[in-house]
């Protein structure tokens, strides 16, 4: 049996897929298979993937009709043979030691079902463009992951394959026109079932491009809201106030987004929904947004050297942005520590 199955969903990804595949093939841990799922691409995605398959017999290419990233990832998982699954988006990069360090952490934490690492944001030319958060969260992590997406990226986790038998990526987000947070929803579903662990190093290059799904702010906000509405019935009572607060906060961000575009009726509806869920979050949301923008501006200013992703040492922070340990984080940490083993039907 193969140890690691790397699953790469690819839709019209020809421009960056070669670099992504090189980073997967260059892993110091060699016992892996690399499954590229061409999700109905209309460019040279399949040709790029096939060229790499001809050079490295660990690469396989699967073609399917376009069904969105969740379905493509699930197809890759269905065809996987590894004991661990490593999702990798078709435009992201890995450091060569990524899988090796994550597997080492699994050996140290055999109770963990998922091991994540830290990431750097990169541009079209693989240059680091802003600082990155570096949360170190381990053990049961549902409450903290609900409070803040500390993994922040779909190309980062390494997951024990056995936990993906009952949990898969949800295509309902894309089907509702709210694609973008499929990774976060899967991670939350896993956080209900298994402890997490962290390989504390900057091992993932998360590419931000003008064409990327995450650049559509309105859709990403709606995607977050749908994620929390989907997960709310499944979480314990202790987590539901966090869920409602998060939905209210995203509704306030959506109201601001819609208002800037002249969609005042949508904006008013979002404010009304936020007020019905958590009045305090409505007051705090603008302050939280200001703090986040300050983080990003400070990080961007600190990283003007524009070194490439591979030029940064894996243990060197990109800039000054480190997530604070505030009162809400401390409360959520206590809730996670007190949480019993979950039984999820």
C-alpha cells in the first residue's frame, strides 16, 4: 500500500499546474502517488499532467466532466490507495520537506487524524507577498477552528485516509453558487471526530491570483455563511454561540460588501440577519475588520523584499503578523480541552 496519496483537482489550471506538480514530485518523502483530477478543463491542463505522468510513474491523471472542486477531490479520494491523503490545489506549492515533517508529527501524535502546517501567500511569480498567521493549535480543536480558521488553506492538511470514509468534500456549496470554503467545511467535520496536530513550519505556498475563487469577496463571504449554517446542527451546544457569532460577523461583512456595490436591499437583509443572531458581533465586526486590515498592511510592508517562496527558511516568519491569544481564544481552548470524545453518527 502507498503511504501518501496526493490529490490535485485541476480546472483550467495549465498556467501553474507544472510548478505544482514539480513541488509534489520533489518531496523528500518518496512513497506517494499523485492523482490529478482534470475537472473538465478547456485548456491544456490534461496535456501538462500527462507530460509529468510520462516522466514520473507516481503521477496519474483522471478526467471527468466539470462538477466543481469538491466532486473532483472526492473522485481523487475514491481512487486513492494511500494511508494518508494530501489535498493540493493546482496552483499552490509545497516545500520539499512538507510531507516528511507532517508524517513525523503523525508518528509523534498517533491520536491525530489531521496534521497541518503554516503557509505563506505567494503571487503569480512564486514571490511571497504578505505575512502569514502562525497559530499552533493541537488536540481537540473544534471550538478554536470555528472561532478562526487557523489552517486557512486547502493544500495544507495531511489526513488519515480512514477518516475520509464517512466525511467528504461537500459539493452543495458550489451548487448554491457559494463555492470557496469546501476545505474549511471538511476540516470542521473532521474536528468533530479527531484531534489535530501541527508541523510548525511554513511549508505551503498559497497562491493568490486575480482569477482565483478566493478573490471573489462576495462569494467567499456567502460560502463562509453556508459553511457555518451547514455545521451548526452537528456541533455540541457549547459551540453553537460561536457559530452564531461567526455567521453574524460574516453577515456584517457581506452587508458592507453589498452596500459598496449599491445592493442596499441585500445589505439591509444581511444586517437584519446579523442582529437576529448576535448583537454583540454586529458591534464588534467593524473593529475586527479594522484589526485584520492592520495585520495585512503590517505584514505586506514587512515583506517588500519579495523573495520567492523557496528562498524563505521554513522556520522564518514572513512578517510580524501572529494571531493574538485573546479572551475568546482562551475560552475556546478550555472548551476543547474539556470536550469528551465525540461520537458522530
